[in-house]
């Protein structure tokens, strides 16, 4: 019985040697392992890039919130830091220049056909409330609001909420960034798993 097993082992070894002449199977396995490691590395690189991008967005939002709060303190007359007061006065000057330019633009535009030439132009329509963001003001009291706030910190008026940013998706096969709703990867052509 042991002779039969020895002959089977010897035959199997011979078959493997015949099939894997030149080490092509081992080479193919090594190549597959290397490609898998490269794909994992690319996927991780894209994940870290996404995390950095998200953190930078959070940093910008925090800076904008801080700026809005400082500006609101200035407008309320309770800001005492001279460096910050001078920066806020610069914002006030820019706002005045914007108003002057808007008045000039209004004067330069021809009257609409429905309006007689001698009539005073109607005031520009008020924009509808938008999601509070950097530089946004409360539609009720006009004070700068903190980005992401649900209510004005000065008068308590309810503000329209912000939409969350769309998630960034990556291909599970090659790590390439995908558009929202993509069914195939634009880089490797593989099907994008649902969910």
C-alpha cells in the first residue's frame, strides 16, 4: 500500500513539475499578490486623501464660524480686540463698496418695458432664505450667522438647514474615485457593487 502512495506522490510531483515549467504558476501567484497589495495601497491612499479633504472642509467651516461670530460681536458693539475690530471695519468698508456698486449697476441698467422711463426703479427682489453658510446673514435681523446653525444666535429666527456634502466613493477594485450613481469604474471598468 505504501508503494502505491509513494508512486502517487511521485506522479503528482511529476505532473506539477511538468505543468509549472519555468515557475510560471509561482510567478503568476506572486504577480497576483503584488497587484492585490498595490490595489490595497491605492485604496488606502484614496481613503487618507478623503479624510484629509474632509478635515480641511471641517477646518474651513470652523474658521468661517469663528469669523461669523467675531463679525456678529463687532456689529453688536461688544468686540474689544483692536486687531479684530480693524478687520471687521475692513469688512464694513467692503460692504459699503458693494452697496455703492449695486446702486451704480441699478442706475446703468435700462428700465424694463413695463416700467415708464420716469418712474423710479423698483427695489431689487429679496432673495429667498438660503442655507446659512460663511458670510450669510439672518434674513430677519441681518446679523451674520454661524455656518450650520439652525437658529440665529441674535434673534432666534429659524434658519434653513444645510445639506450634507455628497459622499465620495471609491472603486473597491482599483481605488479610483467614482461619481455618485456610477455603475462601472471609469479606470478599471469593473462593476461597482450596489450599496
